[in-house]
C-alpha cells in the first residue's frame, strides 16, 4: 500500500479533498480574524454549500478508484473517511431540521 494514489481518479479525489480542507480552513481563519461569524450573514451556509459537494464527489471518486483501479493508498482511505464524515453530518443535520422544524409539510 502506497501513501499517494497512482490512478487518475485517486489523484483527482485527493485534490478535491485538499480543496475541501482549504475552503474550511479559510472560513475558520476569517472567523478568527472577526471577518465573518456563524450567526451573522450566511457565510457558514455558503461555505458548506461549496465544500460539502466537493467532499462527497471526492468520496465517490475514491470508492470508484478503489473498486475499479484497485487503488489502495493511505490518502484514498483518508479521503473516504472525510467524505463519509461530511455525508453523515449533512444527513444528520437535515434530519434534525426536519424533526424539530416548526413548519410541517403535511
């Protein structure tokens, strides 16, 4: 098992994960500098709207590269862990919003 991916899909997945981490890091640096906050404006919503799909796409590409290209690398498994965490967090958040929202669809 190598550290870096060898296949094209594995490398694309790796770079998408790097972009995801950079987007989140930029938000938290901006928050530390008091440029943005969680409560004012929609900065966190915009950050997640851009970052979460990138992580999920990276997850899908990692799984495809492991299954079809037999790509087994440490970065690929890290990418899968990040993608699963983001995917589960987004689903949990949406489920809680549905359960505890004051406006019901029915």
